[in-house]
C-alpha cells in the first residue's frame, strides 16, 4: 500500500533535495521538522500535510488522506517554490556549477530518489536542460518534477 510521507518527513526531504533549511521559531537554524518537540508550532506546510497537534499518543491523530490543499502546496505553494528558488540552495548552485546537464540530472535524481535516472529519464531531462535559455529555471523545473513525482512523495 502506498502512503504519502508524513508532513515532517516530507518537508525535510524537500529541504534535502533543494539544499535549504526551514526556520522554526525557538529552534536553532538548520533544525529539521522531525526534530520539532511538539505540534504547537505554526507552519502552513506542515499543517496542510496533516502534522498532528500531538495531543494523543497514537498515530490515529495524524491525517493521512491526500487532498487538494496538499496538491496546491506542492504545485505552486510558497514553501516548495521558495526552496526551489533559493539563491543559496542546491538548485542555484547546480545551475552555476558548470556541470554538464547529465551530471546535474544524475545529482538531482540521486538526492531526490536515491537512484540514478533511467536512460529515458536522463534523455528527457538533459534535452530540457540543453534547450533552456535560462539554465537555472530549467534546473528548478527538474527539481520541481522530482519533488512532485509519486516516487518521491509516497512510501512504497
């Protein structure tokens, strides 16, 4: 059975792919969502993806059904887009690294999916990167596609 990643895990995974961090009030810079001590912290992304208030000691408190708000967060939400567009993040660094489109694609696949791209995936991604007039926007596109893939979002 496939299941959407828990809110905290998903946010941390997106942060890892994009090479960014999320600031949480009262926690040191670089703290991960999975390190948050309680459910009282107000984060729109985590709230949308069903992070429970942790008032009960069971997993039953967590919302696990996907919904339109979650899809909108992933497609055009401030958290994902902000991380993809971060000037200090992995995407910006890759775009200005001078690496080949094949190397950029391979790195993003490894960090996002834990595997190298298939021949067809590599061909499609490198074609997109090579055709781009704005390499950074094209790398952001590739990051967005990987973050929004079923392989990334769901536990299998």
